């Protein structure tokens, strides 16, 4: 493997520790309380999409309530790729991506052979109940008598992603942050054990305008006011925590790098999955191997494609395999069932760049300002805050 690929920080607690610790704090089953949470009758877990630890730290001037609680806010580590579908699955199951199988934003469906978008394209999966490789913690807790409810936007209620990653939990929809907070407050008052309040607005603003934009700061201010109300109105035996699925970085247009240029010599069967901050490369053959510098990788076509990426991108990226990610602690070793979903080659920017398919010059994703999916500290570090009135 590339010895330069950063290993996962072993001293940080992880996103996968969150739900087991929440259930353990409520005395549900024998879940492990790795976060050492105090006893509570009910937990309201606010999951803010895209609110990385450093994004929050930079915006505290616009978030007085979060600022008053920031001294006790800890850093957790999210998963790789640092993207919503993968992180939600890891949160829901308590295991790393290699085990639950939701390996990125776009991955291969082995049954159809197609690259599918896991946020909106799970209709390609014929047996959706088995897409997630392990049961969710909501399902396990429900068998033990604990009720979970997810509060989110109404349009997400019937999505297949919701059906997969929130299996075992009920769903309640409400449009604004303030309305969702009121639903969460009512659920906490009526005896629900775990209430997960999902806030996608900051991630949406970051993609469209950037995580340093005025639009993003306005959304942060709205979140801050909602949290102040939530903490003030939940019952006294309810704990309120805030975390995120990933952080965000802004990427200027001059850091957009095209890959798979026809001059690279990789045939058109090569497909790209993953995300611009963490490509997964599927298939492809090299038309002329004589131009390749010798490597220790061997001579098969998959390794040749990897060699081309290394030569073309050089110091701009880590070009690794799923096995390298497992060795560095980012993925659990892939089971034989999950391995066909992953790209044979994983391409991760070393700095703030993003990689786009040169064959698709007008792809909508090229318009995104805020990006995530990579291994930078800003993408990987997420907050863990217990809020006090």
C-alpha cells in the first residue's frame, strides 16, 4: 500500500460510537457507552448534515448558543468517504463501511452492474431490505423495547435511503427547522427513547454557495436559534446532543482536475463512482501498455489503470485499493458479498482539489462550491456537543 495514506486517528471516538452510547445511556440492552454519556430517560440527537467541527468553530460568531456550549464540545471522527449515505449507514449500524456495504455516494450494484447514486438511485436494487449488510441499531433496540423516531423533511419520508438507514425507526416529517424541533419536543414528552432530528439545510447551502458564504451563516444562525428553543422545552430528563455526518470544504474552480482524459489511453469501459473528493474507479483497459513506467503492481489491467492514475496525478492524490483503506483503518475488510460494490482503485485528493470525469464536461456536480468525501481534517472531524440550557 501507499505508506503516505493517512491512518485513521485511533485516539478519537467515532461516529459509529454515537448510537450505541445513546442507547446505553438510557439503559437499553448491553450497548457499549464508549462516549461515557450520563444517564437519561430520553435522548434527542440532532444530526446536522455538513456541520464539521472546524466549520462550527469558524462560525461561532453567528451561533451564540452553540458558542456557550463549545468549551465542552468534543471532536469525533466520521468515516471515509466522508459523505452522507456512507456516514448515515455507519451511524445507524455502528459499524464501518466495509461491513455495512454503503461504500460511497455512487457505487456499483453487483446485481445490475450499474453505478448507482445511493441518495436517489436505490430503486436499481431489487432486494432493498438486504442492501445494508447488517441490522440497524434501531432494529436491535426495538427488539429490546426501545422506540426510535427520526424527524426530518417530509420529502425524505418515503425515500429508499430512509427505508435502508432508518430501518426500525418511525419517521415524522416537518418542513422548517423550528417545526421539526417542536415535533422532537413532543416526542420527547410522550416517552420516545431516541429522537433523531435531521437538519440538511447547512449542507445544502454549502454545496450551492460555500461553507463560508453568507447563506450558510444564515442557516447556522437559524440552527442556533432552533437548538436554544429545543433545549429549553424538552423535559428535564432528556439529554440533547449535536453531531454531524461530515465536514465541508470550499473548492474554487481552479482546483477542479479532469481525469480520464482520452489521451490517458484508458478505454471507454472505465467508469467512475464515489465522489469528486474520493473517486472509485471501475474497470477499464489500457490501449498501449508500453508507455507505462514499470511498477510493483503487476501487469493485469486493473493495476495498469491504477498506474495510469498515479502517473497522471502524481503528488495530487493517493491512488490506493480497498485493501489499503482497510489496512489504514478507514474500512473494515470487505466481505466477499460487499467487495464487488467497491471500485478496484480509489483516488483521494491530497489537498483541496476535486476530480471530475473529463468525458462529462457539463456535469451538474461541477457547479458545487462546498465539497466533502475526502480525508482532510475538516471533512473528517465532526462535533459532539451535549447542550445545556
